[in-house]
C-alpha cells in the first residue's frame, strides 16, 4: 500500500519550504513514479512542481536560449526558438524515449535525476550551459557530479537552464532499442572558446573527451575524431554493452555528430 502526502504549490518559495529529508519534488515523474511503483524508494511527501508558472517557458535572445525547468521534452523539440538557435538541442529532445515520455518528462526533472544514460547532460556540458536554481547558478560541468548525483542541495530546485548559442553543434547516439536511452551519446559543439565534446551513456556520468576536442579545433570533421579511442577502464559495462564496445561507440558517434554539425 502506498502512503504519502501530496502538495501542489503555486510558487517556488512555497515548494522549497515544503520538503523534508524523506520528501521528493515531482517534475515529469518519468523516473520517480516507476521507482515508487516498484517500491525501490519511499517518500513521506511528493511536492508537485507542475503548478508553478515561473518554471515554464522558452525564450531566446542575445545569443542565449533559456528553458524553464518544467518545459517538456516535446516542447523543446518543437520550439521555434530552440530550432532556430540550437537545432541540435531540438533534435536531441525529439529522440528522448517515446511520445509519452516526451510529453510528460521535463528538462529540469531529467537533469536533476542525472541518469547516466540520459541525453540532456551531454548537451548542457558540450554547450557550456548554466543551471539556475532558487539559490544560485551552477556551471553544467559542476552540476553533474556522479551516478544519479548532482550538485543540488536540500530544498534546492532547478528553475531554468540557459544555453549559449554555438557556431555549430550536433548530437549522435546509439540508443537501446527498447528504452531509447543512450548506450552512448555524443554531443559536439563549436563555440567561441573552442570545440567541446560531451559523452553520455558510456560512464557513470557525463564527461568531456578532451582529445577529440583538440582534434576538432584543428579540423571540425568526423575524420578528425573517428580514430581517437577512449580508455574503456572507466566506462560502464553491463548486459547491453561492454566497456570496450562503448569505447568504440564513442568514436563512431563523435564522428557522426561532427559530420552532422551545422
């Protein structure tokens, strides 16, 4: 039997004041609700963020795209602002899960959960995004800490993510055919400060591939990175793919992404 309290506040400050040690914020619920249903976790209270207008909306101006934490994947995928400024981000969102997941899951919920195979972390890190909360602003590289771990503190709520507009970018992933999670996903971006390559699905958390970044600085093409290997010793190995297989996939996906970047 399930037993917990449910709150649906209308403001960020109200929401932040409602949770205790054994409570959870509810965004899209695409990871949290199945976890509760399978009794892999328990909560005393669910605080639903769906009624907070401040957490919604997409805007683009001055070389930056801002996306509210409660914006769904489907809204990112179909947003004219996102498509015009960072088409690679819209493409990434369009390939998350299935239609039901895309219409319920949110960008804030996804990054706060930090599943090692989630797509968004690679975009945030490769684009040099900033995660804004009700308390502070956090650089994407500092936000993602480890397996299902982020820099978020108790009662801290993601409010929006801001993405600088790159010169060019693309995302390529090898999806699990059932879940569509990334066995390996690689987001490449050419920015004003140089090339950035971020890998998801391969390790416990998203990471940058510095050797590929250096190669792309000299020649932004698939041929520049296709022969660069990633040390498999720190990569995930499971029933879906070995660490060595994922290492090879990083090279393949990076080359595809570099060739597709526009």
